[in-house]
């Protein structure tokens, strides 16, 4: 059994694979049935029957030889960075000699995380032996995935043989978060807030921050002399400053077990958390702030320090695309200690997580209160839609009463944790999945606007 499976896998990997068509299989089955039904008559007409079989064999062999003369070439254009649940159109061109009519089927190599939403559509190209094709594919999972080479099925002249021709190489694509759904709403929000009496991007001419140490020269301001560095190096050293380039934002994405929950639209809580992080990064870079992003469970998954620039934005999106939820408890204490030790400049800290995770971590509020002294915190979470729906239902059976009570308990616990955070000075954004990205960006921009006035 093992050797047969190994042979099958090896045969499937071949660039060209020839198999009998359904037509030839039907002919052979029909001949066998006639041989069984007309056995007595065939004994007396063996020469006639033999001649017919010989003609069939010659025709089959000639059709197989004709199949070997077919030439197939093709190209396929795949978006290297498709977005989660955003349909993408894959196009390409096939060239078959002697005729495109020999094409019996096309497999573009999409499976698994890339679901085929439509069948392959064909259109005649400029040349008689060419055919253009297109297909709509929907990515349903973030991260790297492999698109297999194309398999083109061509048919022989008489349709007795099929050949599968493999074209091209496997391609690796990165399915990134949805950056389309929220972009227009966030852009409109930025325009609206920029007209509320002050610009969203104010820069005070007098603001400055430490840049580096430099050697003191006679024309420099003596108030900038760094006496500690002077004592260590044995010569006069000064502090050099640069204009402060906006504010600083740190976005922390929770990837623990509570974020694995799949919602009605097919996305997980983590998918929405990553969209929030991407939208916040985009908005902060637009207004001139520096943004850093990290993802955590009980350990740090990745950490990008605060920076500016388009390349930094692309790196953020790529790192977020590869984050997967893990079946572990979130380590909020380790996260906040890491933040305290790594980010010394005062920053707005946005934590995108779930309230359920805080209920099992009683030390979170105490640590959060200490972090608040240096980093103002904005906590973002999704509304528990399932619990809300169950709490609003009228019990129809006895067992429905227990479900109703459980739903109310969940909502009350969430409200208790939320109120406890608010009392500690933490701003909380709790929104529906469809609104959470825009609500989070709005909270960040309004907070930034108040601080700049």
C-alpha cells in the first residue's frame, strides 16, 4: 500500500501525465460487454472481431502519438499581497498548438486558504492559438501560502487520451490583513477631525528631543554641556537635540487563546485586532507620529520599534500578516514589564485584546496603573455579540434559562472589568466588529487632538 501511494505521489509530481479519457474508457468497457454478450457468435467470427480490435488499437495508438505533438505554454498573474476576504482576480494567457480547442480544463492551483469563488472564464486572445482566462479567488486565512503550478488538461484529436501539462512554478504569496474595508472611512474621519478647530498634525516649533552626544566647541551654548559625559571622556561634551517629530504610539496585539474565536463573517477576533493595529499605524504615520507594533501571548511574538516612513508601514503589515493565535493564556504582566523597560519615551499605548483574558489575570489592573504613569493606555476590545443575542432572547425551554443566566453573567463580568479599568484612568473602546477599526482610530485621533491644543 505504501509503495502504491509513493508511486501515485511521484506520478502526480510529473510535469506531463497522460491518462485514458472517459471516451476511451467507455469504448473499452463497451467492447468488453459485447464480448461477454456475443461470446457464442464471436467464436464463429473471430477474424472479423480481431480486425475490429486491431483497428481500434491502431486508432488509439495514433491518437496517443498525436497527443505527444501538442505544445502548451502559459502565464499566470497572481497578486503577491492579496488581502484577507477581499476577492482578487487572477488572469493569464494560454497558448496551445495546433489549436486552443484541445483544452479540456484548467486548474490554476488554488486550494486551502485561497478559495475559488468563481469558475475559470475564457476569452479568445489576439492569436488563434491563444486563450486568455480569469478567475476570482478569495483568501480566507492570513499568512504565507503556496499557489501550486497550473495544470492544463488537453485532449487528443479523437478524444481518446487526456494529458495534464504542468506550467510554471509554485508561487508563495502573503495574505495580508484587510486594508480596504476601513480605508475610506478612516480617511473621511481624518478630514473631519482636521477641521475641528486645529490640525490633526500640529508641531510645536519649540519642542525638541535628545539626539546624540557631540564634542563641545567654543560657539556652542554652555547650557548644553553634558558634565557626566565630559567627566567620563576627559573633554567637553554637549547634548545635541533635534526637533520633536510628532508623538509616539505603541500598539500591542494580543494573540492568545481568546483571540481564536471565529465570528459570523468568518474572521477571527485576532483578524479584527490586526486590522485595528494596521489602521492605527496608517493613521499615526499620516499625522507624523512614530508608531511601534508588537504582538504577544505569554511571550513576545514580534516587536517593531517606533519609526516613521512607508517602508516601516509595509514591515508592520508583513509582520501582522504572519501572526497566529495560540492556545495559551495571555501574559499581560510580561507585556507591561517589557513596555516599561523598552519604551522610555512617553507614548500612547493601545492594547487590542479581550476582556475575558483580564478576568483570569488579577495582577493586570495593578500593573496597568503603574504603566499609566508613563504611558497613557487605550484598551480596545470587541463586543461579545453572541452573549448579547443570548441575553436578549426569551427562554422557550427550561434549558434556555441557564443559557440566559450565563449570558447575563458574561456581560456583567465584562462590564465589571471595563469599569475597573476606567477607574484606573484607562480609556476603553468596545465596539461591534464592523465598527471597531473606525472607532479605535477616532479615539486615537481625538485624544491626540486634545493633547495638541
